[in-house]
């Protein structure tokens, strides 16, 4: 297997320059087989999430809005089929992927790379001419690698500051995928990253009661496509966008950014392999608690909502700030981002998937009462573990009769440390896609995506995603 050629773009070999050279030089044959296999599952998972998202109110609004922005040659809106300009489609398609908190996640980078890289690559398939599956896969992998590495420089600190890392770091995932799809040279790729990165934005206050959080990755995907299209025309961006000491991405968004993550073992160690798929439709910071309570419910069937007196969840400061606040039923976004709601809903239904998060369920008086018995506490044990312990929890259920049960979980099901199986990912995809497509179309789409490297024309992907 050939190692990708990392082309130089200027003297000095800065991190941004090195990444630009890597993106430009990446070839399908240089990508390990296991990375290709994993990215295909990530694409399947992401597109299942997008199809389900097209049925939701905010998915319908963003699709309608993008159609109103104008028709034209470019890319198809998933689940709808309308063709719109390439620069507009990612706004809708990226929003659809992130529409129900089920899209893939790089745990350390705190980024959902599929919601940025895949829409950005797909947006340019028709514009780029004849694109086969190998070229599409290569562009998406370039996006995942760059986006995840940018996120790793300080994703958790972005979260603590109040930024949505997938919205900020995600611009680089999209910019890299778009630049690769257009086959930009290293200099234009450098500028594509510099244009994409300066558009980074996304505030975590959106998690409390709004639809707009769903849109963050869509805007990032759009920013990346803007970057590649403008750079291709000779428009210039910030050449040292990542490492600039004043006004650079890392110095502005991150506390004590570790720039070594950007280029360490680049082309040899693939961060794509550390991207996990989510089994539950909620913030990834809630997943360890769901796993812990599910195990207690399995091991102790007598535990039920009616006999629980108190639930204590010990975790990190970042998790408490991010998801551990008192629950109020303001919106479905609020519920999915809130740890007490997710734990309470699981306790009542003994399951937690899309049917546990509805306009009715998030306002259930019984669930609301249970959330008031849940206490989220900072625990120095998990804090001391750094990134490895960011999602760690010790969940204790105390019953009214005085009995108590506890479970400690460090890494959630679906994370890189405890991944979903291939069959679990495919089952999730089928459940979500079947809400929109016929059984035969779901089977055809699944087969196409599992064999993307054999696909002669990547335009087929968008066509299969329409009703």
C-alpha cells in the first residue's frame, strides 16, 4: 500500500500547509482497507440519519428554505430530490444528518464529521464531472481526517467555552472534502481551508431550546464548499488559519491547543477509525449514563420508575455543564441534550430510541417528575483522566426501600472504545431509512453504499436518497 504524497506548498511546512499537501496528495490506493470499510459504515449511518431528518419539522423547513434560495445545476436535496446549486445543498443536507442527535462522533475531537464531510463531497459530485465511488470515498476520508485532527487540538475546551465544536472544527472537515472533490492543488487547498475556517461559528446556547443547533453542521458543510469553490477561482484565505498566534483558529477557539494532533502520524494513523456511530438519539455525553442504567435494568428487573427514590450521576465538569442542567420541556433539542431527561425516559420505557423522543414524551409529567430525582455531580476521579474520562460516569440508583445499585462506565457503546457492530449499524440504518424509503429502495441503497468502491458514477447516491 502506497503512502500518500504530502506535497509542500510553501517554505516553513506549517501545520495548515502540511494538511493542505496531505489532502491534495491523498489517493484511494494509499488508504488502508480497514479505513475504507469503516468510512462506508459511517456514510451509511449518516445517510440513514439524514433520511429520518427529512421527516422532522426542522428538516422540512431547512429543505424548503434552501429550495427558495434558488434552483439550478448542483446537488440533490436528500429525501426531496430537488436539484439546487452546489453552494446551497450542504446547508440542508448537513442539517438533515445532524437533525436528531444520532450522527457519528469522534469522541476526543468532539466533532460529528459525517454531517460536514459527506454533504460537502456530495455537493460537488455533479460539478466535478464523472466521479466514481473511489474518488467520493477519498474525498470523504480527507474530510474526516482533517476535521477530526482539528477537533483534537482542543474540542473539549471549545465546549467549555460555549462553542459547538462540530460547527467550528467541522468547517475544516467540509473544506478538505470539498477541496479533494474538486482535485485542487496544494496551494488552492490551503486557501480553501483558510476560507472555510474563518467562517467557523456555532454557540452551545442553541442546545437549550431551538432548532438552530441542528443547522450548525449544515452551515459548516456550506462553509467548506464556499471555501473550495472560491479558492478554485483564485480567491485567497488565511494561509496560517490553524496556527496563527493572533486570530488563528486554534488560538481563538481552544484553551492550550495541542497543534501536534494536526500532523502527528499523518497518513499512517487514521483518525477516521476512531469515529463511532451512536445507538441513542441524544448528545454523546449522555450515552455512558444510558449504558449504565440499561445494565442496571437488565441485571435488576425489579428496578422501575415507581420504586426509584434518587439517581446520582457522578461525571466530569464538562459533562455537567454540557448536559447536566435541570430539565425543562422547552423543545426536543432541549430533551436530547439533557442528561436527566434521557435517563428518566429510559427508566420509564426501558428503551431509548427515536420513539422515546417525541413532542408528547418530552412533556410527560411522569418523566418530568423523575428528572427532579436525578442529581448530576462533578467527580474529580473522572476529571483527572482528561480526554479519556470526559464521558465517564458512575450512576447510582437508590430505591425507596433503601437498596441501591451502581454502575461505572468510562466509554459508551458506539464510541471508538466500544463500537457498534457492523450489523448494529446496518440495523439502525434500516430502521431510519425505512421511515422514508420503500424496503426495496432501502436494500438498493444499502448495497450501493456497502460497495461504493465499485460504483462508476457517484451521482447515483443522491438519486437513491430521493423518494
